[in-house]
C-alpha cells in the first residue's frame, strides 16, 4: 500500500515503548562500562551478564515494536474513529510529593463492519495535542489485527 511511515525520531518522541526500550539499551550499556571500570573484579562478571541480558531484551523489544509500528503504517489502512474519552491520571511520588501525569484515550472505530473500542496510553497531554472528546480521529491499523491501533496524527506530525 506504500503509506507514509513515521521516522525513528517521531517514534521515539511519540511511542512510550520505543523510548523505554532505547533507554533500557543505552542505560544497561552505560552501566556495563561503569561496572567494568568502577567495581571490584569479582562483582563484574555477574553484573555485566545481567546488564548484557537487559541490553539484549531491550534490543528485541525495540526491534519488535519498531517493526510492528512501521509495518502497520506501511501496510495498514486508515479508519475514522471517534474519541470517546480522554483521561488524566495523577499520581504522587517522592519526598516532595511530586505530581506525575499519565494520559489515556478511549476510541471507537469500525473495521469490516465490526465495532471496536480501545483504551490506549497517550504520550503527552491530549488537549495540547489537539485531541477533543466527541471528535473524529484517523486511526491506522491492519485489518487482520484490528486491536493494534495507532493515532495517525500523533505518529506523523
């Protein structure tokens, strides 16, 4: 179908899983270097083995998620859905009782005559991204996997 596919930079800034896997890879690599040069030699082998395993897991996670998103955009279809609900969850953490916000959206759409609803995490404040409850929205998906959905405007902005 040759549709437009998001760049790696767009994926990193938009997709929580891509960002987390990249941080996991580079974080564990950095700690491997620190462990090699900064700890006693008897501690290093088990620590480096654990960190190497985390690096491999991060790479597998990144490649799998990247392929899922790019193949969905490349080979998938665009359907028009409806924004049913936008939700902000506030949690408090740390000594300073610092606030942390997590955003979710609930969307309804139809694929091959079958109605679907999905709740998904959104990377940033949906109101700042131009999402409003009750409005139509373009969603990208593959017909054989109608529950794997991406918001077109967020990934291709």
